[in-house]
C-alpha cells in the first residue's frame, strides 16, 4: 500500500508539473502546450486598398510610410536638437524630429541593482546604436506631419522648479501641405503619466480628415533582470474591456500570428518588461484600431490609430491622450486608467496574488522593511494553514510510525505481491492511517505559494530594497550564496524528516529532486530565497511539534545510495 501511496503522490506531482508548465506558457503569451484552445475571435479591420498582405490590419497599412527608417525627414530650416526636461521622478529627452520622446530616466530607480554605491538612474526609453525604445506620434491620411517631420519647441522646456506642480512643452511642426501638428506635453510632480495634446491646424484650402497614431517602438531585447532560471514577459500588450489583457510575443509578430483585439473604444496599448512599462491611451472613449507590427529586422511597434473629425480650412482640432512611462507600481497603475495594473502580470494566480500583494504592502507599511515583510507574510500564511498542515503532518507521523511494520511485510511477502497488498491495507485500516492524507492538504496550499512567488518576482518594490547586512537588494541573488546554502540545508532537513518510501528508487528520487531544485535557488533573487527559507523553517518546526505530540521521535531518514 505504501507503494500505491508513493505512486499516487508521483502521479499528482507529475500532473501538477504539466499544469504548471501549461499555465506558464499561457502566462508568457504563448499557446497552451497540453490543453490548447482556439483564440477568441477578434474584429478584423478592413484592409487598406492596395495592401500587400490582407492579414495586416488597417493600422499597419496606414502607418507603412510613417515608421522609423521608412522615409527620411524632409529638408527643413529647423535645426534638429534634443530638449531635456526633468521632474522629481523623470528625466525626459524630447527630439525635435517629430517631437518624439526618445529618452526617459527613472530618477528614483537605480540602473545597477545590488550595488548601493551606484546611483546612476535607470534608463527606460533610449535611442542608441545598441538599444531603441521610444514613444512617437503623428498623422496619416495623406501628406501630413508625422514623427519624422521637423518640429520646433515654441513654449516651455524648463525642468520642474521647486514648488512648481507641473510644466509644459509645446512643439509645432512646419506646415505639410498647409497642415500643422502641435504637440503639448504636460509633466506633473510625482507622476509617471504625461498628458499629451495633439492640435491639428488646417491652413490649407481644403477640409481634411486625418488619422492620429500613437506608437511605442522598441527592439526585442529582454530586460537585464531576466535569467535562464526565471523570465518575465517582455513585449507588447493590448487591453480592452471586450478582450481584457492580451500579451503579444515578439515571436508571434515575426510569424504574423499575433492575436489581439484589433478594434476597440477603450483600453490601452503597452510595451511591458520586467518591473517597468510604457502605455498609450486616449480620452473620451474614442474609437481606435490597435496595431502590433514589425518594422525591420530588429524593431517592433505597438500602438493605436484613431480617426479625427473633419477639419475645415482655417479650423483646428485638439485630441487628448496619455502616455505612461514608469515602474509597475500596482497602486499607482490602478488610479490611471482601467486595467493598467495588469501590466504587472501575475498570470493564472492573479486572484490569489493581488490580495497577497495587498497584505505584503500593509505589513511593509508597519515594519518599513520588505525583507522582514516577506518573513512576516509567510508566518501569517503558515498560521492560516496551520490546521491543514497539522492534518498532513499527523498523517505523515502515523505513516512514519507504521513504516517499520510495512517494511517487514514487504520483506516477508515479497514473493506474494497480492497477499502483501492485502496485509498492508489491513494494517492501514487497523492503525487508521490514510496513505494520501499527508499529500492532499499540502496540494491545496501550492497555488497560494506559487502566487506569492509571482508577487515577489514581479514587484518593483523589491528592486534595490535591502534586508539585513549583506543583502542590499532583494531582487538580485545573494552575492555570497549564504541564503541559498541555508535554503538547501533546510530542504535537506525537511526531506530527511519524512518517512522513506519502501521502494529504494523512489527513496533516492525523493532526495535527489529537492536537491536539484535547491541548486536553482543559487540564481534566484534573495527575496524569493528568503521566502522559501522561512517556509521551510516553519514547516520543520510544525512537523517536529506534531511528531512530539504524537510520541513519534524525530529521526533522520537517509536512503541507501549504493
């Protein structure tokens, strides 16, 4: 019967791995591996006349002549220059070519993690030979100003002064066929959201009906914080009330298999990476076409296109939009626009992760240390599951008590398997032992601790957050590997306190798998390792307490590896 119990446990463990891998694929925007479903139907925008590929949405076709490198900037008397403006949280660089945002430094987030002496701010947006990530806007629908059109700064351009709550910059383009595009950026103190007004001034002799595009352009490189052992999603994301949050893999864009809501009257389009994001959205529920496309061998574009009302000669029209450039601070994102907090992606455990983050944040507000907040949160979770764990450990203790008799039965009746199984079942009934009683209560808790894993991995608050002594950054691995070694030790002790399976091969696997799992933690962020150590220590303490109450002595069980 013990063999049956172990077999059931391995089946459950294997099936759990299948489910976890399947959900991991979905979490990273890929098609499910084991349980694929057809993607929801999305509204297809009508193809532009003469479009070479009918599968490309109208937005992509309309923007074909307005992407970086598609056309050289028109000759102009305006000298190209860059304007740098700072607030208390952002240092932004605007290019006079198109009035585009081509640089953004996060002044409250250090570029280098794990080294407190390095105070250089993190650069999110940039335009360099090695990395491109910019925000652009312009008009399409004929020969109109685009993000390649020279513009001149006509108002503002000053950094936020002491006591000043906001500052503005206004760029105006040269007339293109009598049409002028003016962009006004509004930067506010303490805010990562930029208000962006587009004023289209028609100085031509005919009415125009332009389309305004807002796009984010970047290369396909991953965030520096990703490693081969843990990786978060990097790429475009589209949100609408109809289809909710949809991630788009760069690989799917390359293969022209990207699936997302093409038309909507709400939502946003974003570029997401570990800890940080950018996003465009419109005011007033304006209808828009969302697009995600590849521009050249290395650049990708994600954005939206909206049709403006007809503008008569001598008239103008102003459209309001918003651009977010900053960290994935959940509480801040919730207040900006519906669904923006989803760029901090917990995947399939969102329903559990959000309340865990809320509780973690409340604890941190009291103790003012994210490391101790992690420890206290795990203590609270273990306390909440105390009786469930107690049931599991009592079952394990009973199994440990009867294990010598089970081994004796196996040895005595090894030539008669049927009789051996009958005797083992009789023994379990007499001793009131449930062979799977130690497994099911623990399985119930697995989603909770997976959710906590994603909370700690995704929260930008862990970045450059110190704990004690040598742990100066909970988002990076322990520089001296002390925490991973402690974690491995606690894992070995926890494994040794469990009864060995009767089957020698199963006993060896029960030891080898946790050790292999522990090796991975040498490359994990210190905050994740701290959470796992706390969980292991509390588990060992509770298991020892239950064994003591039941009169089962603690015993180190080692398999024979020879």
